C-alpha cells in the first residue's frame, strides 16, 4: 500500500500517474495555478481522440482572482454540498459538449464519450504537475448555460475544480474530511472486464 492514503493499491502494475490520481475536495486557497500550467492542461485535452476528429468538447475556464464574476457564476450554480468546498479552488472550469457534428449537423452519439477522453488526458497531465482536479455533476445546468451564455448546440456536462490539494481539516463537513484520507476502492477486474461471453471474467 502506498504511503499516501489516496494513492491506488492496484492488483496489476499500472502507470504511476494513474495510481497517484485522486479527487480532493480540500484545495489550497493560497496557491494560484499559473497561466502556463493552465495552458499545459488544456493542451493535453486538445490531443484526445474523437469521432471524425470533431473534438466536441469546449472548456470555459474561470479563476477566483482573475475572472471573479465568471467564477462566482459557476460557484453559484453548484448544488448540494459542492459550494461548501469548491470556492477554495483557484480555478473552476465548465466542460461543455457539442451534441451535433459540425460537419454533418447530425447527432453525435460519441460526443460525451469523446469529451470524457479529453478530460481524462487533462487529469493525467494535471497529476504529472502535482495539480488536482475534482469533477462535479452537481450543478444547475440551465442556470449555468444562461449565466455563461453557452450557445446551442453545446450542453454543460461537468464542472471541474482545479488547483493544489489542501488541508482536509479546512473542510466544513466531517464526511468530506474523512473522505480525504479514506483509501480508494474499486470493483474487482473480473466484475467489469469479461472475456468471450458477458459475465465471464477476464482472468
């Protein structure tokens, strides 16, 4: 087991960046993310694969100190307990997905899958830079679409908090504090990967 409680303890050898990736709620409110580092993150996302090379993802980046009104718009649209911790992150970014192909104006059924690949590459890049990303689906999509003037055919997909992991003790809720040190778990490989027939584990 890794010395860091949130680093994965995999059953099979994997890349160390994947092992180290995790999603904190506690962010260091005193550390900004440089413009150069932000550009590196989204450059990684830019090179993700996508159906017909459509790249159906768009990112709208807001910074707590650089673009406070837009940052407040995203923070204000968060729901549940997300507002309690997300405001300490220096960056909140919206991921939007284009629902139709630009070249065909037909529905792009791969758009969400492709956007997920772009975000995954961005998150791996962030891990390599000791940055952390937590993704949230808990937000008011209609409110955010209006507040940030997201045009059709784009649809808000997820909000990401980006920054440097901070002190869990700063979190308001005990459940959140405990979650920062609770070991990560995943389903066994045999439960999610089958061979030859559905339900037959790949061993």
